[in-house]
C-alpha cells in the first residue's frame, strides 16, 4: 500500500512538471535586458546596439507562453518607474531591433499573449 501511495505521488509530481513549465525568467532579467532601451522607450533616442542586444536576449529567454506573459507583467509593474514612457514604442521596439514577434505587447492584456 505504501508503495502504491509513493508511486501515485511520484506520478502526480511528474505530470505537474510536464505541464507546468519552469519559470527560468526573472523580473531582473527583463529589467536589465530593457534598461539600455530607456532612451528609445521615452522618445529621447534611437534603439542602440546595446538595447537591441537586450531585446534579443529577452526574446530568447521568453521562449514560452508562461515566460512571455511573465515578462509582460514585469514590464507592466515597472512601467511607472520610467518617466515619460511612450507605450506605443514598446511594440515598435522589437521591429527596430530586427526581432519579429507574432503578437503585440499590450501591458493591459498580458495574459492574452500566446
């Protein structure tokens, strides 16, 4: 009986691990990746090489739905800290850096990101 309970618990844990992706992305990753883009996001400059490197890094880290939604929510939580943020530039930034996204970033609809 004890072996059956242990087997069932192991099965539940393995099933959960298969369907619930690990969240390797942190809010610090998002913030540090986009920090060099502050001038672009506030309309005070172009997307620099350093900024685009951060955008490409973040795109690689946000490699599944859970991480993309997490990154969006992190940007949403930190948006108020960037004085003069021009929200339309958030969606323009990937294109400025040659990163194609199949979705738009709407900080009010993070949970709808695929």
